[in-house]
């Protein structure tokens, strides 16, 4: 499967998901797929969060709390779950507040290796 | 109950919790209680995360994704859950990887108002 096909398949499997994306730490989206209307700019959010994730990784290194694996951010009307894939990439789901976060978490973990290979 | 008593009570109720703290956005801990050995500097971590949380709030504002409520950060050997209490404070639990995150989340939500009142 191509990267686009994989992301599409992941998006279709998660109820309440607005978008799934693969990002580099340079905050450039490698690829992303969207469905429905999030009501805000999903891509801008991902890019902005890229900066934040770099900060969090640095913090974790500073305090020696072990390698970063996952971040979830809940706002009044959305959820985002971000999974570190390797030193270059992270993947993220953006969901509605009622979206299936557990499924999104599972897919990000289960498909991590395939996603990285598909970028290659 | 004093703030210290409330935090102590919360910490005792969550299996696998290393620390619970109330922080200001100026990254100063209002108060915190710890138990067990996290293996890293919990307070430094909280202070560093304070900066990150400010960044995330700003990001969420920029993209219009609604008010920030909660962040969880998972590393190779710990979990941290941070809940925004109001414009001045946030509260956070630091747990082991096997700690009861659901209980920590519940307590942060349920005790939010009491914690804010106890600061005053």
C-alpha cells in the first residue's frame, strides 16, 4: 500500500476522525488525509504542534524521563493523538471529542512501522 | 482541607503515582507532593512542561480548536497528565507506565474547583 492508501485506510477505521497525517519534525506534512469538517485548520494545527513536540522531546531528555512515545491533547471540541515513529517522523490523528481515541491510538501503534516504510 | 492535604489525598488514591502538583503558568509549583522514586526530577519536568503547555495553548488559540482541557504525555517509562484548571493554574499527575491513568484523570477533573479554591 502507498502511504496515502495506508492513511486513508486508517482514517476510515476510526469513528469521529477528522484527519490523519504523517509529519516530519521540520513541521512539514509528508502526507495527510481528511474527512468531515473539523471546524478549524487541521494542517496548521499539526504544523504548530510539530514545534511543541520538539519542545516536549527536549524536555523529556533534560529530565531523563525516557524516550517520548505519545501525546494526547484534548480541547473543548477536539482531540489529537500524536505518536512518535522515529527520529524523523511522527503520526497524528485529529478527532472529534466523541471520536474513538482508543482505536486511533491502537492504529498509530500497530501501523507505525508500515508508515515509516511507506515514506521510504 | 488545605491544598497540601488535598494533593496528598489525591496522590494516595492513585496506584503507581509518583507525584501530583499544582502549577502556575509562570512555571512555579504552588505545591506538590511526591511518593516513591520516579527515577527523574519530577519538579524540573513540571517546570519545563509549563513552558510547553503555554505553547500548546497558544497553538490551540491560533487554529481555533477550542479551549485546552487536558494533555497526556507518555514516555518509555512514565506518564504525565496535565489538566488546565483556569487561566492561572494547571494540575498534573506523574505516574509510572503501569499507573492508573484513568483514576488520575478522574481526580484532576473532579477536584479542579476545590484545588483552585484551596490556593486562594
